[in-house]
């Protein structure tokens, strides 16, 4: 039996996951049960286009917030928080505290794109 090894671990946005599933479906012809359910879920939610996703990621990275890591940016890009309260809800799963000024900058960047 093959025992795969992880080479690299990185978080992907929901729109990237949707693209990955489409490529797998084209290559294999069909998806397994879990992949099909995931694809159905992704089709029912709003995801950013490639251009907007790249633009938002660039804006969030340009803020140069030391505490904001790639996984946080990914979650912000997935849920597109429009208020500071929504941003707090998105980031509550992480041990992260941001000053009010930084939160306002993040929300402003999201509003400019979405």
C-alpha cells in the first residue's frame, strides 16, 4: 500500500478549491462522494474571480500587518467581511488580536474589492 507524504501544506481559498475540483473532474471524469458534496457547496456560495482574488490578496499583503499570516488572509478572502464585527467572527478561530486601526484597514480593503 502506498503511504503518501506531505511535502508542503498551504491553505487555499474556496475559489481555488473550486478550480482544483474542476481540474480533477476533467482529468478523472467523475468525483468521489465527498468531492461532489464539496463541489455542490462551492457552487452555492459566492466566490471571487481570479482577478479580484489576486487584487484583494495583494491589497491585504500591502497592509504589512505583522500579525496577519497567509492563513488569515485566506479566510478573509473566503468570507469577505464587510464590517469589523464580521471580521472578528471570521478570525475568532485564531489566537489573533488586531488593533482597531488594522481591522478598519482590512475591512476597507475588502469593501474596495467586493
